[in-house]
C-alpha cells in the first residue's frame, strides 16, 4: 500500500545536487540527440510528411495527457500520486524514441522531427496541460504549483544542447577521432550517459523507496505502469493507420506517442517539489520509468518482427502494394534511409 503518512501537500521547490546532476545528464542526452538532426532533413519532413507530423503531435499532447488523467481517476489514486501520472502523460517525446524507431525500421527522420517539435512545444503545452488537468481536473488550485522557471530550466537544458549537437554535426565535415567523426563520439557518449542515468535513477529510487519495487504494496501503480506505454503506442499506431500513413511513418508515430521523456519528468519533479510531496509525486514516475525500459523493448521487437514485415518501409500502411503518390513521399522515404545509414 502507499505511504499513508505522507500528507503534506506543499513543499517548496528545491535545487540540490541531484537536480543539478539530472540537468547535466539531460544536457548530455540532448547534445547526443542533436547530432542526429540535419536541418535539410527536418525541412523535407515538414514539407512531405506534415500529416504524419501533426498526427504524432496531436497524439502526444492530446491523447496522452487525457489518457493519463482518466486513468488516474479510474485507478483512484490520491491527488499527489495522480499528479505524477498526469506529468508522465503530458511529457514530450523522449530522444530514445528515435533510437527505438531506428531499431523498429521506422522513419527516423520523422521521429527526430516530432521529438524536436514536441520538446519546443512543451514550453507552452506543459503549463497549459498542468492548468487543465492538475489545477482544473484534480482541483489542486492552491495546494500545488509547477514553477514556470523550473520548467524553463529543464526545457532549455534540452533545446540548447540539441541545437549545439545539430551545429556540431553540421560543422563536423572532416575531423575524425579514432576513425569516427566527432559528432559520432558525442552521440555515443551522450547515449551511454543517458542509459546510465536511467539505470541510476531507477536504482536510486528503488533503494530510497524499497517498498515501491514490491508490486504487492503498490498494485495499482504497477498495473497502470505496465499498460501505460503500450496503450499510448497502440493509439498512435491506430491513428496513423487510420490516416493511411506508410508503414515506416506508422511505426515512428506509434513510438513517438508512447515513449515519454522520463529524464525530463524526473528532473522537473526534482526541481519543483521536495520532501513528502516529491516522494508521492515520484511514486508512479519511478515505477513507470522501470516499465518504460521493459515496454520499449517488447514494443520495438513487435514492430520490427511483425509490423515491419506486414508494412515494409516504402509500403502503404493501408494496402498491400506500394504508395502511388510518389514525389514527396518518395523523397521522405529516401530521407529516412539517409538518416538510418548515419544512425
């Protein structure tokens, strides 16, 4: 069962060593993500894949927060735990969705474009969604606040390094270290740091709250965490198929919808809340971040081994034959192949 003694509703935001380390790690991850960004590719994606792009955006900021809010009510979580559920739902797409999209044989260029756009849009979407679902839906008007300054700090720690990473890739036309371009080393280091941080965050959360790792003590948390990401991915998959997108685009939208930026949410909770409030909000965030690793792997394998065979890259998602629109779709497919070849 949940820690019932944790009843104080408001603890002021605090910036401690862990928060600073978290932000630095996010910067490394974002810098690595930026090395995959090619401006010309993003421009081409927007011109030729606008429908897929908008479907992914609407799924990310429309369906996911609403789903999180409704599940928080249906599972009868107390308000502070429900805040954690909603924060996960309103998070922008994570950079790892780009990696999983590559492994699932999806449109990587589209995934990168959607991740970049959702991160930028998070500047105004997270405060808006917090106002709608936490202050309005959960009724936490004066009891809990999300400091805008902390949100901006967390988001700038992503946007600025992404831009820096994109510049490094653009400028690194010849210099190599150990047979690899510099931007590839930046990508590798950032990926290792990001993976290590996620493991460390889960381990630290588990050691600090050992009862959280016992599904018998938190059955509703574990049950929702197990289905949270799969349902998000399933919605993205269904919406993309309904729009008759090509198979590679369907897989990109699917993963971009369901794979959340847990590093950002962990940093935001760490920056914005403290003490008892932070512990309660973090309950679902930590358990869900553990399930994120498990769900991402089996979802990626299902998309790669089943969906990619039914709808190969370049094939129409709603028919057995190739697309007939050619032109822009063909260019976008070629863009995806270019990105895949560099990933």
